[in-house]
């Protein structure tokens, strides 16, 4: 008969049923209970845990519905498969986040289940989703909501079970896969300097109120332009009436990319010659539209693969992913 310690955290405010289900799944995830190993009977677990027989019975039924345990006459309850549920919280749905998720999912065993959520940079939703997830998952992969700090609610998650993605300032005790939104921008733009110098004016379309993209990118843009004595300005939105031949735009949001290209073509301008565009974050569409759009981007497929490796290996991971300039026709 299996004997294992019920690691029940009553501070999470869960029902007794949730606490019991979580303690059993944790025991399976941590290898304290192996596949095929017998579980205590309902009466035995009730006596050992202090939970009622009804609570134990209901918890076993929940685990059976999840195909984590099975029951058979004369054999009782036993572990059917490894229990491994992953909580993945991304900021929003986009083409490059889809690449990240697909790479993540494809590099995990089929027996691992992944619940995917989005917070859309809404703090209330972010807090609610994290709070509701506590104790229900084996590991947590979370795209942080701010680049300057880690939201305090994440402190409720065991640091060894949490991976911070994309942005934030997690310190040395957390696992992370982050981008550099400042010095990497300077480096990338410097790689494209000869092409950038063909244009009369370099314009960054950025509004701190309208986009959650880290403001550090603005600092990197200004530093690059100052070092190379490039005429530049920052505008909170694109104005079609101000579009002129010889302008180069850098955009964060894809909707602004579309607006600029459409406006240029409407004026009869040739993209990459009469006007230019640099976009943030690569997608398959940007590889082909109008001969290709130049991008500054990290490799989101790589981010997904590394995140999956963290989930599978459960080893410390602290890495700043490289950001690259991919030169295409639009510059």
C-alpha cells in the first residue's frame, strides 16, 4: 500500500476537496507515487488525513475523470498516469505568441496538459487568474504584466515551479526567459545603420498609454539616434497627413504597421525606397508582405522550446534571449 505525505497548504484558502486533490497530484508529480502504485483505501486515507470519507471519495472521482488514477475490483485505487498540469498565462493572442505556444506544446510529452490563459495587461484579471490557479498545477509559466517589477501575487507560487516570460525584473531567486528592450534595440538598429541613414527622418510610433510595450525601447531608440546624429522624433500615433517621402518609421503594434504601409502605397510610394518601416516582433506574414518587413525580434519559437525544457527538466533557468534585426525589403 502506498504511503506518502500529504503536503496540504491550508493558507491557499481552498476547499478540503481541492486540498486533497492537489496533495495527491503533487505526490504523483514529485515521484512519491509511481504509475501502477496502489493508493490508500477511502477509509485509510480518511483516517490518515482527517478528511471525511465523502471528501476522499469525491477527490478520487475527480482524479479518475482526469485519467490520473483508476480503480478495479480487488485492486482498489491506483496511479494510472503521471499527473502533470501546466498553467500558462500569456499577455494576449498574436501571431508570435501563437508561435511561442505551439513550440512549447510540441516539445512537451503528450501526457502533460497545458491550460492556456490571457491577461491582456489587465491587472485585475491577472490577479484573479493567478489566485484561482494556486495549488492546482505542477508548474507555472507566466508572461509578466510589467517590465519594471514582478507582481507581488506571483510570490504566492513556489519559486521553483514558476517561470517568468518576456519581461520583468525577477532577481536571482526566480526562473526567467526575458527579452532586453533597451541595449538590444541600440545593437539591432546599429546593425541596420547604413540602410537607416538613407532616410531623412526616423520616427518611432509609441504611446505608453496605448501599448504595454516597455518604455525602455524609447530610451534605446533615442540613444541610437543621438549617437549616430540621426534626425528623429517620437509620435504617439501615426498621422497619414504627415507621411512624406524619405521617412523611416519604427512601429510596435501591427495595426500601425498596416496603416503606414497602406498610406504609403496610397501615395504611390515604394516601400523600402521612398519610405521605410521597421516593425517589432516577427511573424510569418511579415516575411512576405510587400517583399518582407524588417523586424527587431527575439525568437519566440526558441522561447517556447526553452520554456518546455524547463517544464520537463525542472531545472533552474535564467536567460536573456538574444534580440536580432532581420533585414528585409521594407528598410
